[in-house]
């Protein structure tokens, strides 16, 4: 027998014994307080039986029909227990009010054995509340937590009944009915809290503290991941959650899997025994969107080159503009048709893009050219490169083309410099060459 079922079985035996003991003493003494406590213990007996059933069901492993396990059986049992408590407490309250406001004095014989019974009951209630509270913390069980709450209510009610019997012994028999009314109020209050808590679980309301702990655990990861969505629910003391994270669009499958493993481990450290499912999606940053738009455009026949891709975020949507190079012998009508295909391909691939603007350019065909020997121009370019980089160019060539002189320059730059810095330096050198030498075009290549 599992520890959970053993504790639940002890509660069943204790509840049955107490109910019989209170009922016998209450009927013999005429104490409505003891009878109400007997009814209360009767509901505890039903509750304990429900808990015994629920724990036996809840510990079953997940199966094909119940992939999330059977943990909600505990919460169903706790809800049924609360409904029974409400019904019994209403009956007790009605009888107590009749006795308190009625004209006839109720007959209460506060005998010695009634006090012995209530003293034993108080001792048992205290021990049961303590045992159930420890079991609730140990197993994370809603059913044991419900029992601990009820047994604590029993302890308060039993103490009130003891006070009522004392006043009845001193000549105030209505105090016993007042104690019964107090017990009914305690039961109603406990039942309301119990219903609210277990309805929240059955309706899959996310526990706020668990959600905060999950988000904090994911935020603390290094390297950082982007939490895009979190769905969380609780059953049988366990948390079940679906987590969606974003990783760079260019990340490899292994990198995405490693990020998912890191998220799962972090959440389980924060909330042990959690069942975590992590879904990985590519980040929809402007850079990622631009890359995906370029890839989609290049799948369209006759598109030879894509450049100057720009993504503009409009808050709830995105616009993409790009330059397309197409064969120069196409008519404008044919080129426009290709551009329309590109726009549709991008929007099919990127639903978050609402508009695509294309700029059409002819692809320059191969040209005839010859090497040019221009020593003065070459010396001028070398001087500019040395002045800008501190090093001579690795390669420098001049080519005669039908459009004019074209210069090709290879620069040696710091390997640790960023691509943005290297591009900016190459652009600056290109502009200085154009200003110093009469050329049709300048092509600057950078390398570490």
C-alpha cells in the first residue's frame, strides 16, 4: 500500500470512530452541538472515503485515454466533499437558529462523559489536522490539503462545542445551539474556500505564483531565449505547461533543441515534477524577415539576384521592399509578371508581411574588357588605401570596359572588425577613389 493510501485509510477509520462517538454522546446528552459535530464527522467520513478513492485513482500513471494522468480525480473528490459540507451545514444552521430564537429552552444534559468525549475529539482533531497538513506538503496533494483544512475546522468547532457544553452546565442551554451555529458557519466558510480553489484547478486557471516562477526561470537563462507564450495548468500537485520560445532564424536544429532542453531544465528546477513541452519557433526580427524574404524571392524563376532588402515594421504588420535583378532582354510586361510572382511568394512564406514593393533592374550581361596599364592612377589608389588602412592593397587591377575604366581593389582589414565597420571603410575608400581618379566603377573587396 502506498503512503498516500495508508494515510487516507487512517483518516477513514478515525472519521468513522469520531462520528459514532459524537453521535452517541450527543443523543444521550441532548447536545445539538455534539450532534452537529457528529454530522460534521459524517461528512468527514465521506470526504475521507472520497480522498481514499481519489488518491488511488490519481497515482495511476498516464495512459492512452488520460495522457495527462489522473490527478484531477483529487480535485473532483474535493469538490464533491465541499458540496456535501454545504448541505449538512445548512441543516445544522437551521436547527440551531430554531433553538436559539425559539421560546422553549432546549434540554441539554452536560454529563461528565460528554466532556470526556469532546476532550478526546479535540485531541484526535488536532492530530489529524497535523498529519494531513504534513501529507499535503509532502505529496503536493489537493485532497490531503482539503482534509487538513477540514480537520482544522473540526478542531475549532469542537472547541466551540466544549465552550457551549460548559455554559449549558452553568445553566445556559442555548449556548450549545449557538456553538452548533458557529460550527455550521465554520463549515460553510471552509467549503467556500475549498470549492473556489478546486474549481480553479478544474477550469485550468493558471496558478499565478507558478507562472511567475516559470517566467523568472526562463529569463535567467544564458544564452537568453525569447519567451513567446506560456500556458500552464495544475492537477494532482503537478504543473503541466506548454512553452513557446523564439530562437534566431538562422540557428541550426541542434541549437534549437539545446535551447529547448535548457528551458525544460530551468523550469523543472523552479517547479519540480513539472511536465514541460517546449516548442521552438524562428524569431521574426527584421533581419530574419529580410533573410526569409530573399530566400522566397530567389525561388521564383528568372530572378537572378536580390539586394537592398528592407523591412519596415508598422506595429502590427510589416512591409518589405527589395531590388530584383532580372534578365535584361525581358519586356517590361514580362518583368512585371516576375515581380508579381515574387510578391506572392514572399507573402505566402511570411504571413506577417502585408505589403511587398519591388524595384526592377536589368542583370548586366558579360562585357568585353582588357587589362589596362595606368601607372599614375594605380599609384594614386595605392596611396589612398595606405592612408586609410595603413596597409597597401592586396590586389589592385584596372580593366577597360565599354563603359570606361573599372578598378578592382582588395583590402586587408582587421579580422576582428565587424562586417558593418568593414563595409563602412570600404565605402569610404570607394568614394575617395572616385573623387581622385576618373573611373566608370570601383569594386572594393575586403578580407581579413
